[in-house]
């Protein structure tokens, strides 16, 4: 009797999910194609850029974001055991920063850029809404098709259902680091250090607790401190990549910039509402988690308004 290998069994299970939810699968496919188009078309423009100094400054700014993320991630190595209450508070803090970043760092600049590009507030808003919808489709598809159990490592005891949520959180942070880097690249594209440096500084400062939050989330599912720190630091690599994209889009394909900002904002709002807030409240720590969220929102709002 022929038995299916675990890999084939997993593939069949995934295909059955696709057949059961074709519209969700189609939405995920469209969102992924748009993300790839944003990356490929914009990076193509970078190599035709006539101002290499802008690229260098953008890489410095994006590198600062990566360094700040790594610093926050490495901080997790110095921490001992983490209580669930502390973890929920930290995740709440990160959720608050994500909410504020969605509003002040992504949606508002996206609306302004789209309105300037389209010459109409209504068309500009529609452009950002399109990005928001793509971000929601991306995360909805990931939430639907990502298994709660990894085939290679099996279940993880009572944390099995949490494993998928944690990786969704990591993915969302990684995704939103891209338009943050794009914003840095655009900030330096005009050869105005008074715009690029404050923006890069604000983004780098808020990347520190983000790196720590990702490392703590990964540790909560049993991952070693070193591995969790390395993966959390790796999420910051999207910052210099996004900076290159931002410089490329400053000369052409400019409409991709507000779409990308809206996409990242939609992804973050989805994850905060659908995953992080319910996760931080399920252990009876609603008050510290909510206070953490408010604190994170206030910190990010202050950084955005004071520095950028």
C-alpha cells in the first residue's frame, strides 16, 4: 500500500484549503503579485538613478533602521525567563506602536503623496484604500493558509495554536519595515538632509522596541534566545531594501509609494485587531496589555510628530 509522504500530505491539505476558499486564495495571489511588482519595478529604477549619492544616503538611513532593530532583538538575549503578563504587556506595546505607525507614518503620508500625485483628494484616498485592501487580502490569505502546526517540528504543546499567530506577527513587522524603508529612501531622494535625517531617526528609534517585541514573541513559543534574536534582527533587513525602493520610486512609478504605504498599514491593522489584541487578552491580562498598547501608541505618536 502506497502512503503519502508528510510533504505530499501537507500539499494535499493545503490544496484542499485552496479549493474550499478560492476567493481568499485569489486575493492572496493578487496581493503577492502586487508586492512583487512594487519591489521589482522600483528596484529596476534604482539602477537607472542618476544620483548615486542619494542611494548612499538612503542606504545609511535604512541601515540605521536595521541596526536599531538588531539592537532591540539582541536585548532579548540579556533577559531571563519572561512572564506571560510581561509578554502580553510587551506585545500590547508593540501593537500600540503598530497602530500609531499605521496612522501617522503610513496612512497620512500615503494620503498626502497620493493626493499630490493624482491631483485629487478623492483619487488619492482611493489609491491608499486600494493599498489597505491589498494588505488585508495578504494577511487574510496568510491567516487562512498558514498551518497551525509545522510539518517539520510537529506540535508545540499548549502553544500550538499560538504558533501561527506569532509568525503572523513577525510577518507583519517584516512587511511594514519595507514601506518604512521606502519612506527613508524618499526622504533622502530630494537631497534635503532636514527631511531625511529626522525621518530616519524617528523610524530607527521605534525599531528598537519592535525588534525586542519580535524576539520576545518568538521566545514565547519555545525558540532559543539566540535564534529568536537573529530572526528578529533579520526582519530589519527590509529597511535598507525599502530605502532602495523609495529612491527608485522617487523618479518614476511614484504611485507605487502610496499604494505600498497603504498595503503595510492594512496588514498591520488586520494583525493588531485579528491576532495581537485577542492574544494579549486571552490570559486575563487585559489591563496591562491595554496600558501597554496605549503607551506604545503614545510613544510612536510623539516620535512621529516631534521628529518627523
